[in-house]
C-alpha cells in the first residue's frame, strides 16, 4: 500500500478523500438552499400562491438572501443563560448533521482523475448503526438548547424533543432490523448491493427493493423519520401555537441559522437513509435498470438524488396538508401502535427466513398465511381497533357549588353547573343588545 494512502478510508489516497469531503460539504449546502426554495414553491402551489419569485431567476436567490441575512444579523444571548452550553448546542447539532453523510453512498465505482474509487466517503461493517448513533447525538443539541436558554418555552421544547427521540428512534431501529435480516449486513453499500437482485419476467428485470419486499418496515421508517426530524405534523418541540418556537425561542443570527441548516440537512439525511436501505440506493429504477449504461458510473448520483428529492417532497406535502397532532396522540401512535406492530413484523420476517432455509412449508402456503394476516390486520384497524383512552360516556358533574378558581386558575363551568352569584356582577343572559341598552348609549356618548 502506498504510504500516502489513508487506511481508515480504504485504498483512496488522501487527496481523493479531501475532494470527497469538500464536495460532500458543498453539495449539502447547495442542496439545502435549493430545498428551502423548493419547499416554499411547492407549498405556494398547494395553497394557490406564487411563492418566491423576485430574487434571481424563479426566485432561486431568495433562500441565499435569507441565509446571508441570518449570518450578518445581530446575534445576542439573553441574560442568565448558560454561556458555554448555549453556544455549544447549535454547533453540536450542525456537526452531527454533516457527519452522518460520511457512510452514505452517493454512487458506485467511478473514475476520478484517473483513480478508481467509490462515491462514498467511507463505509463500516455497522455503518447503519453509525448513522443512528449520530442522529441521536444531534438531539443533544436540541435538548441542551432548551436547558441552557433559561426560558420555560425552550425547556418544554427540549423535554418534548427528548421524549420524541426516545419514542420514535425505537420504531426507527426496529424498522431496520428486517432489512438487516434480509441483507445479512449492516454496511450501507452492502445493503444497496443486496437489492441488485431482480425478478426476471422474460427479458425484463424488476429490482427487488426492500420497500416492496419489506413494505411494513418501509412505512414505519417513513413515519418515524418524520417524527425524528420534528417536522409537521410532528413538530411538537417547536410548535408556535404552544411554545412560541420551542427550543429555538431564544436563538437568533448565526446560531439560529445553524439550527435551520441542520433541520433541512436532517430531512435529506433520513431520506437518503430510506433511499439506501429501501429504494435501491444509487441503483436505477425500473425500467432504466435494464439499460446497463444508465445503471452505472456517474448516473448513480443522479438516481440517488432524484429518489431523495422525491422523499423530501413527502415532507413538504405533509406540511402543506396535515394539521399538527396533539402531544398525547403523538405518543399514543408511537408507543401503542408503531412499536408493537414493528415487533410482530420482525417475528414474522424471522419465521419467513427460517422457513426458507429449513423448507417447512411451500412458498404458496406462506403467501396465503401472509395474505390472511394482512387482511386480519386491516379489518382490525378499520373496523375494530383499540378504543380511545377517553371513551365517550355520560358526563359526571361533581356535586356541590362550582368554584371556578378551585385549581388555582379559572376554568369554565361544565354542563349542568352554574356560576355563583357575585356582589356587583350581573351575569349575562346571552341576549342580544337592543338599541336602548346602556352599552350602546355609553358608546354613543
């Protein structure tokens, strides 16, 4: 081996590694600027608006102008905040957002300046677990921001983000277990190569993507990745209707820009992981996979970015159509549905793999049993299901006089309760005011 080559990144010389690092950094920055513009344009079309059109061709420079504004904007820190933690938190989230891309393959083998290399910075036998670990570290930046801001709204946003991470990272990890069992590897490039197998229908080959073979895992991963990135309808840690801006409330200027940048990179990151593990990665989709020229070389990054952009469009679609969930509904979905379904699905996949190896029953019997299970699950979801914890019933009105301030803050009376008479206060009878009312006369005077 050449002594100038870096064994950590494989056979690539150091200058190839440097080109990959700089190229990856530039691509992510430019992709984020484009995605900000893309989201505004798509949501504008969904709401019958134009979106950004003024700055640059088609308004493409609007996101660039917003970023420049945040960089030069006054950046202040509120009094009584923890100085070091307050400054560290956004950088921690930003570094984690970029680091996760170190093991995500952009493409296969290509020739770069006469050197044969892969369009991937590096790979590990447990690369997928590395991405999950880095994503967990990024959550610390949100939690620390909420704790260090010395604000109730920020603290509540950080606490919500902690619960959100614990709840939906469990589902995300369980959704990937079936992929590991099918591919027999946790390497990102290895999982992409394992999806190169195809169903042959005459001269045509259809790729066996895990989004088809393991469709329940794909659905659960997509749901959990929306919750993991704090995006609508799961944007509870920063919802403006309850927490102003949550953990971001006290941030401005460049530090706010780091969180803004990290959010959009994280959306692309989870979409890239979904593309790698479920949609064949940089492999060409059907029918282009049957043309060798379009399924090799520098066409790999094109297919990869198109798939990721399609998943990113799903984020935009959710934001433009679905209202924000209540927090109890959000936790109910994660703990009482997704985790249990994931565990049952992993058990079924394990039984299927063992059956393929041991040959207990034929493939037709397995497909029949699977169809029965799917129909039973669908019937349970649509016609039965788990009753809500707040089952409607007869409302019980407590006995005794109603005290609106019994709990320390005013509450309205329940049906059947009346407000007590108070000296000097006349309760309204909810009748419309006539022309001779004292209020009207007072207004005229």
